[in-house]
């Protein structure tokens, strides 16, 4: 599901749930160990999915995915976004590159 909202600072956000998939048993030629799904991600917390908040300038992840986040009011959705972990900021790579020159 995708939800869009504008926070109190005027930043426009998209919120959506992400459910990762691990290696396919068809590719591996047999059953997949449950740990394969976990090992594909930097954190065990991300193995069961996360709620992603994305603006033009940054991306955040919240795990575990809150129950019924699709139905919560906009104030609560903004609170979830505020509590999400920082993932990346647009243009950060350009800034990092300039700092090393």
C-alpha cells in the first residue's frame, strides 16, 4: 500500500510497506533455509519487512511494520515517520565526493 502525506514542516512523504524476498528454491535447486531470508539483509529486523518513508531529500525505514499503519490518521503516520531510522539523503554522495577532493 502507498500513502502520501505532508508533515508539519511542509515536507511531502510517501509511505509504503516493503516485504523482501529471499533466494528462490527454484534458483537454488532445493528448499531454502529460513535463515537465508534473514542473511540477505544487514539486520535481522529487516527480514520480515519494513515501512519505508521517502521524501525528495531522504529515506527512512521503520521496523517492524506497525499493525494497521494503512488506517492510522495522518498525525500518527507523521509520528511513525519521525521515529523511523534514517537510511539515506539525496545528494549525500555528491557532498561526500566533494569533501574528499
